[in-house]
C-alpha cells in the first residue's frame, strides 16, 4: 500500500468516526483488513474480455435516473486541484494515484459529491492501474482500455455506469480511437447488463490466479459473439 493510499484511508477513517461513531468504524476497518489480507495473498476469478468498436454516430447520451447530475472529464492536475478547492469530493483512496499514472477519469457528481467514476487508459502504464489482466491492447493502433469503475453504494441502481459509457464511447470515437477493450468479472451481472446496451463483442474468457507474488492466467478464445 502506498503512502498516498494510506493517507487517504486514514482521512476516510476520521470522517467515518466523526459522522457515524467508533463502532461502525471498527466494523468497517475489520472487514477491510479481511478483504486486504485475502486479496494480498490469493485471488482466483474468471473474467470475460470485451471489445467495443467505436463509431461516433453509434451512441446517444442516456439519461441517468438521478437528479442534479454533472459529468466531468479531468484532464490535468491543475484542473483536479481547482475542483478540490471548489469543494468537489474525491475521497476514493486510489483516485490521485491512478490519475498521476495517466488514467483519464470520467466522473459523475451529484452536486459536488463523487457518485461514479470510470477510467480510460491511453497507454500500458495507465492500463496496469485500472485493469491488471494481461490482455493485449494495441495503443499504437488506436485502441484503449477502460475500467476501474466505481459507484458510490448510495447511488447504485441509478444507471450511472450506462450513462457514463454512453458519453465515453462517442467521445473516444471523436478523438480517433478505434476500439475500447475491457474485462468484466463473470459474476458481475449488473455491469454485464449495463454494457449490453452498447452491443459489445465478447472475445474470450480468462481464468486468473494470483498466489502471493505469482500470477497465472489462461485465456480461452471464444467465437466472437455480441452480448445480448
């Protein structure tokens, strides 16, 4: 864990103690520790690999089921600092680190509170920050990787993932990007349904195993099919 992540977690802990009390903080800290230990030593999961061929004429902006929503793309550290000074909330512990590594955040705010973020990686360094599965993305030939999506639990079920991707896909097409590649855990039905609205192609299924610092993965090619 980096110092920046530890600092962000410490600040978040202080907020929980102040707003909810000591017992909720202790319970959350205990659950976080269990998840951290499990994810640090062992991980075994199955994923689908997707790709979306981009055409700026294909998509139209969807409407989120939530009032007072603002969508912002943050391009520079100066812009991020300005938003923070204006009172925008970026409490996610890995937000600044991903941003510094070059991942481009597409943020949805409810007033000034971060309700959702999805990241786009324009190079391999940024990709490792948002999706560590080693599937090939040819950045030199107009491909990118998206992912690392997070929705605040209070705003889930409001269509924010679909809403942000209905903006991301035509935006990338306008920048000359040809294809977006991403992975979705096989058990993440909500995300699969959200992406199905955009008719992506499933190109393979991956079995991913991490044991301590060793990583193993096997991709099973699939006959390219459109997700229904």
